[in-house]
C-alpha cells in the first residue's frame, strides 16, 4: 500500500510503507528514498490518474526491471570492449604506442554505448523501469 503525495502528467510521487521483511527482496529497493525511515518515496506511473491523498496499490515490474538492467550493463560492457580493441588495432595499424589509443578507444566505446542507451530509453523504453499504480484502494480528500 502507498499514499500519493503528488501527481503530474503520467507520473506520481508515492510514500510507501517500508516493511523490513519484504524490502530486502524488492527489485526497486534502490529507487526508494528514505530507506532508513519508516516510509520511502518513489516515482511511479499513474495510468489511473490517482490524486494526492489516494491510497493506491503499486506493482513493480521485476522481470522487465531486471532485463533492462542486464541490457544496460551489457551494452556498456560491449561498447568498452569494442572501443578498447578498436583503439588497439588502430594503434598497431599506424605503428603507434597502443596504450593511449586503447584507453581513448575505451572511453569512446563507453561514450558510444551511453549514447545508444540514452536514445533507447528516451524514445522507446521511457517508462519500463517505473513501478505502476494498479489500483486505487481509497480515494483521498482531493476528490471532494
């Protein structure tokens, strides 16, 4: 159970009661602010147009969340390895010292991977990592 603090467009800030038995296994634990307190605040998708004060039920897309994290780190790792290898090969081809070119290739590979991920999440997967409000348990005072 969570209580909506604020709502804007398709997102809402909710306060979630932290439960010591379920929090360690929650896939969105890193998204919760105030983990040392009794309540944490997270940003969630608000497809039901919940208003401040509403008690809501949220669902955390654990499978999608894990899959997207694996893809994120995998693309960064591949970019780093590809950039490192490309820098090394270019240095060998030009008969230059491989160390600086390998390092430059590593950074360029990481930058390229980061840009690919930025475009991917910005355009196609913007909302896949957010928890979602799946039901309004009790309407708050905001509804009148």
